[in-house]
């Protein structure tokens, strides 16, 4: 590595870190939180005995899982303005990523809820608990332990997927690396630094997953 490349990396470490802290991580956190709430709603709708509600949930999941995330981003940012709906880059990315997470995580949440032993449902019903109370106090705490590993994978995938936001002009980590490398065409060095940042984030999330699994283990019925 020559001196010019080292100097280029050194001068862009902070701008890339700043983009990570102000765009990549907030985009990930906001999209995952909204997507997880949406996934819970869709999963419960998917399990509903009300056919129109269940059918709508199935249709939503099918559309999200059957279309590329990049296409979803382009529809929200580039296609909706044709109908008079103009959304700024960051909110557009949040909407697209949240919808995507909701579609994929819904089946994870549904499977986790259904995996809770039937005796737990029956015991809650015998105590006269309402359906919302049963979910909040009995079912979801146990389902959470089962759902943590696949949902953690979804979160880690989302961190990496935020790089696609650069295609709709969000100045996140990859976009900053692209702009910094463009004048010198030294893409390998700055893309390597970007990859390192993504890797470190994923390592931290993996550690957090392990801690969360340990903490939730006490809710699992023995």
C-alpha cells in the first residue's frame, strides 16, 4: 500500500465512521423496530380465523418475499413520485426496509408463537386471561427465546442491506466510501474499510444476540 492510499484511508476514517453513526446505524435501528412491530401484527393476522385478515397477511408476505429489496427501494423512492408522493431519501429507505423486515420476520414470529407448547395456551385460558394479556405475559416471552436467533440474522442482514440505500442517495457508509474513492478510483482501499466497519457492527450484534438468548432462557417452559 503506497503513501497516497494510506493518506486517503486516514482522511476518510472519520467521515465513514460518522456516516455509520448518523445514517447506517439509525437506519438499521429504526427500520428494524418498525419492521418488528409490523411483523408481530402481520403474524397475528396470519394466524387469525378471520379469512380476509389472514388472506391480506399472506398476500403481503408473498409480495415482500417474492420481490427484490432493491426493487422495493426504487418503487418507494423513484416510482411513487409519479403519483404525487415524494419522499426524502432517508424516510424512503426506512419505509422500504421496514416493509421488507416486516414481511420476512412475520413468518419467524408466527413460527415462534406456534412453537409454544399447547399446555401454555390452555393454562392461560384456564386462568381466564384475555387474548392480549395471554400473549403479553405467557406466550410472547416464551416465543421470544425461540425467535431471537432468526431475528438476529434478519437484523444482521439488514445492517448489510442498508448499503443499498446508497442507490437512492442516502449518504450512509457505502455512499461516503464511493464518493471518497471516486476522484482517485482507489475503490479497493475504501471499500475494504467499509467492509471492516460492517463486519465490526455484525460482530457486536452477534455478541448481543448471545447475551439476549441467555437472558431470555429463563422464560422457556421446562
